[in-house]
C-alpha cells in the first residue's frame, strides 16, 4: 500500500469538503489580523464583534441583552452565564466554542 497516495487522497477529500462547506456558508475564512488579535489574548467577544462590524449596542440588541451588561462582559468586569454566551455566539454567527476558544 502506498501511504503517500493515501495521504494525498485524504488531503484532497478534506480540501473538497472544506470548499463545499465554505461555499455553503458553514465555514469562513478569517483574516490573519483577526487571528492575531484572538491569539494575543484580546477580548474574543470584542474581536468578533468588531470583525462582524457591530457596535456594542447592535450586538446587545441582537442577543437580547442590556448594553451595559454586554460592555462589562467584553471588558472582563463581569462573567456571563453559559446562556448569555450562547446568545452572543448566535448573534455573532459563531459556535459557543468559536466564541470562547
């Protein structure tokens, strides 16, 4: 059995699956500056909110949260509940893992 051919076939299949998911909107390409901000430890909530082009007010409205509460979560002064983070993830079109890392 040729392992190189098997690896190549697996890679091609994975790439085809990714391209299909990207075309359907199930996956997205994330700019390197966003990845850098996420990796640097900046507030994941703020990074994603800004990447989506939302103000704090707009995100709070989408998620059904009070703006001051959202601001406190974003700045780290308060912790949100799991349900709060689910609402925020949904409003940002992310999975809970995508939002929380």
